[in-house]
C-alpha cells in the first residue's frame, strides 16, 4: 500500500475523500489515505505547496488565483478533477430576515432574481458578506448575484471567514450575511442566528465547488499514484450520487474526527432538503450537491477561463492572458488518461459554452453518449472561452 496525505476542510463536499478512505475505494486502488483536517483554505494551499500534504480538497478558484500570481510563490498547482458541484447556501442575519418578511418575501429558496430584488429593497448602507476565501465559488456567486440585483461595489464588503466560524461571525455581528458550503449554513440556522435565503444552485445551476489539487511535479513524478487517487475519488463520487447512500455518508462524515456534528446536519445538504429558519421551515433544493453525476467531476477548461476572467477584471490583470494561463492548470488531459480505463464518461471536447444548458442534456461522448448537468445562470449569462485552448486535451 502507498500512503498519501490529503488535506481537507470539514464540509460535506469532502465526502469523496472520506468515503474513499472509509469504504475501501482507496484500498482497492492500493492506497492508504491519511486525511488531515485543516482549519482554513490558506492552510490547505500552503501545506500543499510546501509538500506537507500530497493532495488537497480545495476551492475551485484557488489554483486559478495561484496560477495568476495572486498567491505566495510555490510550485505549480493543478486541478485534476472536480470533487463536487453546488452544496453552498446564502444565509442572512435575523434582522434582515425580519425586514424581508415585513415586505412579504416568501423565502421560496429558489428564485434568485426575486430574492435579490427583495434584499436590495431592505438593505441600506454597506452589506458585509462572509465568504470562505478571496478566491472561492462563494465569492463568485455572491458577486454576480448582488451586482445583477442592483448593488454596487462600494456597498459590498467581502470578509473572509473560515467555514466552521461563519455562525460565530454572523452572531457577533461581524457579517450581515454569508455564503458557505454545508453543513455550516445549517449549523448557523440550528443555532438560531441565521436564515437561509438561497442555495448556490439558484444562482448558477452547477457551480463547481471543490477540486482535487496536486502539485504538478507530483503528477509528473508519481503518475501511478495520481491515477490511483483519481480513480478512488471518482468511484467514491459515483457511490455518493446514489440517493440511497447519502444517509450512510452523513453518518460517516459526522464522526468526531471529521465534521464532529450531528448526522442530521450533514444529511440536510447531502439530501437537498434544508431547514431554512429557526421556525423549522423546510425547503427542497433538487440537485443541491453533485459529486460525479452529469460529468460533475470533469474539470472543464472553460470553467477555468470563466473564473480567471472575473478574477483578472477584479485585480486589474490582462483578462485574455489570465484565461489562457488558468486553462493550462485544469488538467483534462490527466482526467482522460487516468479515468478512461475505468469507463468514466468523457466529453468529446475539453471546453464548452458555459451557462448554456437550462436542463440536463444527453450529448455525444468519446464512446456513446453521456449526460451533462444543467449549468444555466439565473440571469441568462453565457460564456465562451478562448478558442486557442478550447480544443486541447
């Protein structure tokens, strides 16, 4: 057995790592996983860069920010597969909730446009928003949604808060709202300090949330271990996408050395049935989180370009160069190389028009057909990546 050290932050989207370890998918690939629980995303990046861990469960935009020179100097980091899509929720403090209810907002937990307009009506002055990291899907979701809803940049104050501390931050009044991966939004509701306003999937139907990130020198020097790890996590993700397995997954993940929370909190996000308020209101969020289904694990280079363009505009970088650079760090070539032998469905291209699918669609694959998840934005945004990198493996 080969031992690999994997860093993760305690969230339900760490499930592929935990399930691969606990249910033997890793062992069947000849691996022993040493799972290292981390407290913050910068720690994940820094430990990976220093070689203290072999791989990391990481926010999808993080290796993009690193590729664009917006992080500390370290070896090249590559995202080799997505670990999850979705799983995020936006929560507001009780004062904003009261104002929204007074105006008749119905908290349907589905209509991002309606929720954004309602929020714009009741918020005066700066809005302090907790996000887990400066380069995160949560930031991308909230920035797009609030901008379209009529907020301007000087009205928005983004504050970095580690996921397990979001409830403390909103209770202390440090933030007015936050966007975070489950179970930490549900944890804040359970404590009675927040109310859920939207799932991330109401803004972007398939927001890529976490990826498996490795150092490039590791993938080059240890291809067998790279492939074994990717196959183990792909198989774990496939197991997780069976609804009948979500209850057991919640029980496993809730153990003291992982989430250390009651299983029902993890189960809410895994099943897409969330309690949105202290009053016990329940809302269904179909497709709230996906691990593998609908090509969820395929690391589209067009997603790298989309996020890189936004980061570049935010930081005053050349957007065209940023997109091309970022696409080189989403390793669709390694995904194809290591997962093709396992029978993973593989799309014919490595980039696509992002935001174009309003519903799941059957498309041609390398062999036969495959299903792609709906990926539309609430406001109809679509994005076409640079052609120079789109056709590369």
